[in-house]
C-alpha cells in the first residue's frame, strides 16, 4: 500500500505546520487527523479546529517540495503554492508539476490545431 504525505496547515494563514512522510508498506493503514495530531510532536499543542489537512497522492509534488524555497496552502482554494529560487520574493505559484501538465495539454491542443490547419490547406489546394 502506498500512502502519500499529508500537509497540516493553519486555516487562517495557509502556513504549513508539518508534512507527514509518505509511506509504502504492506503493513500500514491510513491514519486520521486525530491519530496524527496525537502522534507527531510537531502537531501537539495545536487546536485541531484551527488546523486543516491536505492529503496528497503518493509522490505528488515530491520534486516541488525539494526545489521550493517555501510553500504554503492557499486557504481559499486549499491547494499547494510554492516559491522557487527563480521567483523568490514574488508571489507563490502553482507547483511546477502542475505547470508542466498544463503546458503539455496546451502543446497538444496547439499540435491538433496545426494538424487541422494543414488538413484544411491540403483540402483547399486539391479543390483548386
């Protein structure tokens, strides 16, 4: 079984308090927020009502966590935001993995549009 990390963060600010490690083992079970808040020393003392948790898929944002200079959870969208060395001091941005996925989708859309235009031009040249 693969269990992804969980990001514990302050509801009011989006500040990340603690990220649990991801685990891959046959002898594990998914833990609850209450389990984690009682187990991890980093979470003890926090009011559970003031803390939220974002469960991530296994290996989700692994590279982003390694490369980012800071990260937070956007309290409005409940999504991760990262600051990378190239944008230090500026606004946090979407995870690089999400940006790459969006660029791949846009690239595919562009290629399909170009193929459609080529086909249209070929049809037009065969008509005349």
